[in-house]
C-alpha cells in the first residue's frame, strides 16, 4: 500500500507493531515492557477507532453538502451565472477528492485495527 493511501497515524502503528513483535519473543524476560507494549497497541486501536469514526462523520457531512450544491448549480444555470456554476463544479470535485482520501484512510485504519487485534489475540 502506498504511503499516501495510509492514515496519519500509520507510522506510529508500524512502530508499535514492530516493538510488540520484538518484545513478544522475550515476554517472560521483559514482562513490564511487554505489558506496556500491549497497552500501547490497545490504546492505538482505540485511537484508530475514534479517528475512523470521526472521519466517517466527515464523509457523511461532505455527502450531505452535495444535494445543496446541486440545487445551487441548477439555480445558477437558470440565472445564466456560469461563474457560479464553475465554482460549484470545483467545490463538488474537491468534495469528491476529500471523500476518496478519507475513505482510503478509513480502510487503512480498519486494516491496522485488524492487524493489531490479531497480534494481541495470538498470545
């Protein structure tokens, strides 16, 4: 997966997963560090879940703007206001791009949550 399609917490997730995998091998010898690594992963899952929920709400708000923009575009066409039509088209394109970026991030977060969950349940 390309870096641009991952969410903003991806580097933190990768680091925590790497640390946990290393510590997992030595969990008896470094139980305090191991427990902390488990807690850090659990906290990251909660953070990812909260961010995913927030991003889903953002997607929903963006989708709700589209009908209003389409109605405004119809009105602008009726008034022969091509400048406004172009502005609305640009805003609709920007919404589409934002939604696509958010969706990629949400999918990436869900994959990371699954990976972390699997790591924690392998024990």
